[in-house]
């Protein structure tokens, strides 16, 4: 497998890696790749920082029309279920 193919495979796993959702073998595989791949390690660092920044954002209030539509959809859902 070429280096670019390895990187594509690792990039596809980074979200699960960050969320702690990979099994031990896959986690070790990602760790091994990151230890020897500066571009993928940089991407992982960027993803971590992006997550940190997003978590610091204040929660935006839900607009009234969206809140109304969600309530209506939930009511329809409950009616459909009996």
C-alpha cells in the first residue's frame, strides 16, 4: 500500500480515533502511522484544536420558528406511533 493510500485510510479513522471508538488494534495502527507521518499528525492536531474551539462557543438560542417546527414534528411522530 502506498503512503498516500495509508494516509487516506488513517484520515478516515481519525474521528473515531479522537472519540475513543476504535478497538485496540486499530488504535495502535493509527498511533504507529501518526508516529511516522508528520502530515497526518498535523491534521490530527488541527482536528483536536477545532474541537476545542467549537466546544468553547456559546450555545446559540434556537429560533422560535425552528422550535415550533420541532414540536410539531414530535407531535406528529407521537401520533403516528399510536
